[in-house]
C-alpha cells in the first residue's frame, strides 16, 4: 500500500507549511481546553503531547495507595507540584477532604481556595456537574486548569463531620485520600494562558457550551454537516453467516454509527462479532463482540455516554472514523443455533484525503483467566498484570471497558492500572491507585451515584458522559460477586504514543487473584501499527448467564461457610 500523503495536493502542503512558518504560535487558553472535552474529531489526531499522572500510589509497589506521608509537611499536604507549560485534564479524589488551594505560576494568592469537598461536589460556579461532581463512591473534576510556568495543588487539614474511613489512612482523612491528577506538559515554547477566575465572558460562553454537551449525552457533540450521507442496511444472518453492513469508497469519515440487533438475546452479545476494516489494511481494526464493543458483554444495560451508548433505539457510536480509500463494516453470527437480524445506519462524509496526522479507529476485545501470582504484596514491574492493550506504532489510547466475572466473595478491584508509554519501565507515567478509581468510582463499584454532592434518594444511574458502572456485581451479602461491567473514555485526557503503548491493570492486590477478565480497548493508530489481539472461538467467549449469578453465589457462600475437613 502506498504511503498516505499529508494533503490531497503537494502544492497545498507547501502553501500550508509556508503559512505556518509566518504565523505566531497559537495561544491555548481555558476556552480551547474546554473545547477538547467535546471534540471527538481531534481524538483521531496522533500528534504527541505527553499525558501523565500524579497519584498517591504506593511507591513500594504495595497496596497502601491512599496517602503519601512524605507529601505532608506543617499541616500542608501537596497533591501535585508540576512545571509548565501545561494543563490539568482530570482531578480525582477518592475521599475529598481538607481545604483545597491551587497556586499557579508562583503567585502567592491561590486561584482556587475552598474546601475540597465543596470543589468536587459540582454545585458551585464554575465547577458544575456533570464536568465536576460525584460518582458512586468518589468525586472527579474535568475542569481544565492551564498554567504557563507551574502549578501547586495542596490541601490543609480540615475536620469533617461523620465517621472517618477505617484502615491505615484514617488519621489522614482530614486532608483527603486517593488523589489523582492527570496532566499534559507542552514544549517549553508553547503559548499557554494560565487560568484566571472568574472566567471571562468568552470563556464562560465556551464553558457553558461544554456543560450543555455533557448534559446531553446521546446527542452527537460533533457539528452536523450538509454534505453528510446517510446509508442504512438490514441483513438477516443464519448461524455461521457473515454479511457486509456497509462498504463505502473513500476518502471519507464516518461520523455516526448506529446498530440494532434482533432478537435481544443476551447470548448473542458475545457470539455476534462486529468488524471494521479501513483501506487496504491487512487486518480488521475493529474485531469485537457486539455487546462488548458497546460496553457490556453480560446483558443489555441502557446508558448514555458522550461517544457511545445504548438507548431504546439501539446502540450508537459517535467516534470519528477516518479512512483513505475504503471503509468496510461487517457482522458475523457465530451463534450455534440462533439466527439474527442486524440493522446498521452510517452517517459519513467525503474528504479530500487521509492527512498524515490522523489515525484509524480501533476497538478490540480479549478475555483471560488471570493467574494469581505471589509477589509478596509488592508489584514493581507490571509483568503479570492483565493486559488491556499492547500496540506498536504511533497513535492515541482513548479508553476501555472492563467486564469481570468475580468468583470471589470479597472485593476484587484493588488492582492498580498502569499505562506504559513508549517502552517505559516501572513505574510508568500513569500509575493509578485501584481499579475502581480508574473508572471514577471509589470504595467498590456502585449502582447509583452517592458521593459528595449527590442526592442518594434520586438513585441516579452511576454513569457520567465519560465513565460509568453498568453492572456492579451482586453487592449483598457477598460484595461484588458475579458480573462487573464498567467503562471509561479518555477524551481530553487521552494517551498519545510514538512507538508503543501497553495498558495494564493488576488483578487483585499485586496480582494475587485468579479471575475471569474481559475487556475492549479503544485507540487510534497510524497505518501499519500492530497489536496483540487474537479473537477467541465462540465457545470461549460465552459469559455466565445473568440468571445463574445468584445461584452461583449462594453455592459459593455455602462452600465458604462449610467446615473444612482437616488434611490427613
């Protein structure tokens, strides 16, 4: 295959390059960073601005992740101290506590000065839900905080009413626990305008548009275009049959993808494969069971996120999917005995070509029976972690969903996420503090939003536009036994890579649990990138039926409670 050109015409490329050299460097400010939170088209760009994380993970490789004692001095706890130019993309608190102060560019006056719980509750301008607020057990913020030279995030001790969490960090809860700060650092000559509060009138307008988009999940945040073409096809597939749902000649971009399956049999979610291939690539870029592609291989749970979801009208995806010459979408029925009907609608538009800074959209699924290992409670390499994604090439990691069938009667999600970019060694540039924190939840997975700022009586589904819990297992009396289905999308906080990305997560504390893990990774990559996925046969994709979970748990409880026969 010939290499794609950066423009449809070499003369246009030369003119663009000449113009770029004569223009001043672009100034990025709060408004531009706010737009990133709803810009699904820019995700396809694979330029490299590193995304990193500061978190309270245990530096010894153990599981004491909630608090770094060395960061506490004279009643001041330093969550992060970073050099710029840069921007804070995500700020997470497992237990928001203390009085929050954020200092920018060495200014002795903090730009944010308020109780941490008040900041994270999402009810005070401009820190409003759903861009800032609660999830099931913890709180998050996607309010962008740009800084030109430096930023320092600190809390001071603040007593909170109520019972403090038990455990090794209970005496530190007055400062807050389990903080994570995801940020990007730009080249030294980048023009970044530091955050000033209150926001200017133009910034307030941009922020209002971003909030409105996040408050309207299920509606494509990308602009509608008059030149778009809509095509719909319905196919009937007997067991073992494959059919094209669309075959579009390019160059072009798929803006919206809708899919309906009938019958709505949970068994078909894993036995029906969705495949997409771009241009003359040798392998499918999307190879995934339909249910898992949309976040849930166990059963159909309606939800709405910004890029995809499931409504009464069927599944939708708003990820931008560019291609240079051809886009093929197909579905394969690998059920042993069930026929199905698939209806697909694509909204796409023609373009001048596939620019060199764009990547192909990918989504692939895998499943693994993780094997417990004895690392003596300290994981300092990530070698035995469950692998969500391993890609060689240039691209951008944009999210995952995780479907774990937990066969244990205790909480299984202590495992830390670790993302290694471009052959990093441990500790990687993203080292989280636990499985549920990676998905913006905390203190186990929750069915409803109950953290600071929520009204538990409303029983809000524990889903926000970029993350959510679709199934939290069976939570009583054996915590989170059975199916757990969660997802997270990285939009403004996506992870670019130049050569390789390895996305992993521990299975249990330092990989001490054997369990049933399945996941779908989403990413963009330039043509020619390679990955490690190999689709399992349908017999190895079958999930435990949901109507059996309760019975299986009861049997596990009885087995755990029965007296053990002493060894002879």
